[in-house]
C-alpha cells in the first residue's frame, strides 16, 4: 500500500504519544478481587507454558466459527486459572481439552507418553463441503485501520480477479483531473475481462476506487480512464487486472494530469527483462492465491519487445492445510495436541460443533483486569507471547530464545508486586525481540515529567547537550554526568537499555538516554557531574517539564530552510512542510550545495525533496508482509510491494548531503534507503536505527499497549536491513570538546562535504 511509509510514522509516534496520552492514572476498579502474587512451582510453570502454546494455536489457526467469534482475553483470563492446577500430564491433558472444547471440539490433547487419539468424525469430508482455514497477512489485531488482515479463506471458490499494481505519490495530482491510458487485448472464452483501475489511498491506508474500465476486445486497443483525484490523498495506485478466467495482455501505460506531461511510471511498456516485481509492478498475494500469475510476454506486444500477461490457472491447494492432516505438536509439560488447521465447511459454517462458549474468570461481577492481579499478568504473557511467536518476522535474524522468554516472563509475572513491576516484565520480554519499534506502554504510568535538560552518550560518557532556560541549576552543555541519584551513570543507562527493544546498539542507547530524563512529574533528581575543566559538582533538579519538553529543549539548529553561507543551504527534513519546500524551490534549484538534516523523523511533506533530487522514478525498498497459514513460522509466503516517487521540476543540481544518526528509524530509514540505493547524496553522520516497516500495535488486559514491527523490510538489493540500517558514506559523531564549545560537528561536516569539490565515497 502506498501509505505504508506514512503509517510507519506511527511507529515512532507511538513511542512518545503512548506515554503522553497516559498522563492520568486509570480510575480504580469498582471491585477489588485481585489474586496475590505467589511463585509458580515447576509443575505450574510447565502447565502454563503448555496452555500458552495451545491458546495461540487455537486462537490464530483453528478455523471454527466458535474460535473466530470468541473473546480471547476472557479465555486467557479463565484458562490460566484452570491450567495451573493439574498435578500430572494426564490431569493437564484432560483439563486443557475440556477447557478448549467450547471453541474447538475437534482438538485433542493427550499425554505425550500415551496413545495418539484418532481423528474426530467431523474432520472427514461430506458432500458439497469446502475447506476453510485461516490466512493471516501479518495478523489483524483490533479494529483500527491497518494494512494487516486475518481472514478465514474458503477453498474451491470460483476465480474472481487478479491484478498487478504500481503505487506512487498522489501529491502532484491531488485535486486535479487525471487521465490513465493503457493498451490491452483479451482472450477470455470463459467470460473474463480485463480491468483498468485507478485507486487512491488516504492517511489510514484505506483505498478509494476512483474508476474502473472493463476490457474485452481480442485485438489491441487503447483504453482511457479519466477521474478526479480528491484532495488529501497520499497515494495513487494503477491496477492492471483480469476478472474471471482467461488471459489479458497490457502494454503502453501512461498517466497524465491536466496540463502536465505524462507521469514517468516505472517500466510503463514492460520492456525491462526479468520478473514482474523487478520491473516496477507488484503482484499481490491475493492474486497469486486465486490462481492468477503475471509474466512479461514477448507474444505480439503492442509496441517494443514485451507486454504484461495476466493469466488464470486453477489454484494448487496441495500446500494448504487439510482437515485430515491436523497439526500434531508437543506442548510441553508432558502433553501433546492434535489441532486441525483446516475444517470442512458447508453452507458457510465450519463443521466443528455448535456449542456456545462460556468461560468464567472466577472473578466477581464488576471486576476489571489489572496488572496488580496475578491472573491478569499470567494471561497477558500468554496473549502477548503468542502474537510474536507466530507473526514476528525477524526471528530468523535476531535469534531470540523465545520459548525461554515465555518461561521467564511467566515466572516473573506470577511474583510481580504490582502493575509497574509487571510493566518491566513485559518490556524485558519485548526487548528480547530486538525490534526498534518494540515497546510496552501502560495507562497506569501516572503523570510523566522530564528533566530540564537534554543529554547524549558521547565518547562513552553521559554528556549534557542543552539545558532549559530555568531549572537546570549549574549544569551547562559539555558537563559530564557521573551519577544519577547516587548510582553511576553507566549503570543507570545499562539498566534502562535492558528494558528497550532495539535492533542496533545505537537505537537502544539513544532511546535509553532519552528516557533517563523521564519519570514521575516533579520528582527530585540529584546529579553528580564534572565540568570540562575537571571540576566536580552536584546539581539538584526536578522533572518539571512535560515529557517532550515545553519547546525550550529542542536541539539548536538553523531555521527550517536557511542559507548558511552564499550558495550553501540547510533543509531540516524533520520540520519542513509542503509550503516551506514550495516557497524555497527556486532558491534550492540555484544552490551549489544543500545539507538535508534527517537526524530524527521526516515530515510526510518532506518526501517531495526526493522528487527534486532525481530525474527518473525511484522506488522504495520492498515491503514484505508475511502470508501465514501455519503456526510457528512454518511455510510463510510473502506479499511483496513497493511505491515509487516521481521526479518533479525544478531539479536540484547542487551537491547534496544528508545528516543522520541512530535515532533515524522507520520512515526515516525508508527515506535514507532511497538516498543510499540511488546515490542521490552523501550520507554524513552515523548508522541509522536499523528497523523499518509498519507497526502492528495491540492491547492486552490491564491497560497495556504493545507495539512491534509486523512486516519485513529488505534493502533494495534484497539484503538485510534489520539490525544493519543505513551506513554513512562520511562517518562522524559529536565529541565532548565540540559539545562544550557549542558546535554541531555533524552539520559542520555536512557543510564541508557540499562545499568541497572532492568525493567522499
């Protein structure tokens, strides 16, 4: 989807706004009936680990009507109380099977050392039945707009349509009339038809079909689609498709705005050799699953050597789950299970019993889940662990001991003293994912305040970089903080890092240092510090500012767009809006050097900068959303897509450099990946955070919100990005001396790069 790069903005926003939105503690529960903390014995831990695994299998992969409609939070809250009690594998197997029967009557749980049970009769096909199974694109969690989907798919349905698509910035066309042209010829004896479609995407990534033309001619003909593009749309998508059975060839695609030259689509004539995805057009997973394929054909193209061929062939179901082949898995704790991943379906209902589900939490009416309650904490671990176990896309590179994390988190949750202690347990678990987007936030954090200063980790020390006009006492930029409330600063930073999920050390360190300034509003903090001349002193401060400062703590930078010296310009990518860029186009086009500052997060409007740095369409990296029909990371397919940026006049001819560092994450790395791949500018500073892709947040009982990356992003050449990031071509980092002298050494190096005549890489 086009707005993937916009939605990824939410990843960093979530990091801050989740805390900012939690300024007031949650109201007290009307009924207090919380289970007290107590440790798990060895049998109880084994039991809960087994329950957790079965919970995930049934919730996400068993396609019964009852499971699809179930309240899984209530099931988890009720289940941990049932699962902890058994004292043997026989008792545990009986308890788990009985517990899950209302939502999964065909699931069988048995002692691993015993005889494997026979398949239930309901897993045998009946006349006219279809097969139903879960298909997750990422995974759908909650009801908010999302690119991620979870659908129960019914096999054997007749073909509908397939398409290829190309998506790009709607900015130049918003509010204008556009005309889409494409040549096509059709062979569809079964009544199929070609489809020419133009869609737009809004900020929530919701598609709006602007117009569709059906094509049926057997001879080459040029077709036209003229539409108005609404204001406020972020992306346009050109779809070339086939409805029903048959074949359609497409060629010579163009899109033109009123009074404008044709938009330079990537590979509009399909002349680039190779496969469709490499030629600038995406082939969605739904198209492939429905039996459609797209290839580059040399059979009588409209012009040139090639055209695009979309054809339907009957889908191959051999790799899909089958009712008679249930998942057989060792759950631990001495028990195993046989779990159907597919069921036979007739008349739209899965054949897995008709009983209703009733799961009692054992709590009084009016009780609300809370992190102060042991049952809630154990259920939360079970719910959260399964989301990552089955859908986190980076276990292949982060090498986390995820089964071990389950046991550690369950053990800690059982004994955590309160909701704040449990917040740390959840954060440690998510930190094991090494996901720069990963985080846990609580509605009970209370009012947050910030120290009246900024600091960074420079030359292996915690250094003050800026102080608020009032409230920072004797502290000055360049002072080194030696201890915080009597503890060595290094120890405090290391402890903070242990609760932070990050793919790279630079992101974890920057995030940890930033969070050190946060805490309970107006809480006193005592700092031991040292001046650059070696003088030691103590500063008494309070967390008196809002958690994001009051405007007085922003880094000292030039104006959003500034001429730093004759012909040398500065542009802050994190602050400029569309009007700022538009008003400076002529000056930037005449510049001899431009420094673009991307030490932070870009505004959405700043993407227009790239349009003026290139003379040809450039693409984002490839977005890889996992398509999942089986648990535990098995048999993943991928929906691969990208979006492109079109060139615009005037072209910036100046020598350019981008400043960046470890705080640049997500959309910032999408931005920098384009700069890196197409060599549009020098990259000055330090490596970026090494995490990209849309987040997929979800809530668990007790008011906890978890954020994580739900898709995989690779570099343009297919190599790894996660944990690597974008590397500078001109490495440089701040120094203690530079900070004390009030210098921005990274900016100074950028100015040097764009002012000089030599190349740095």
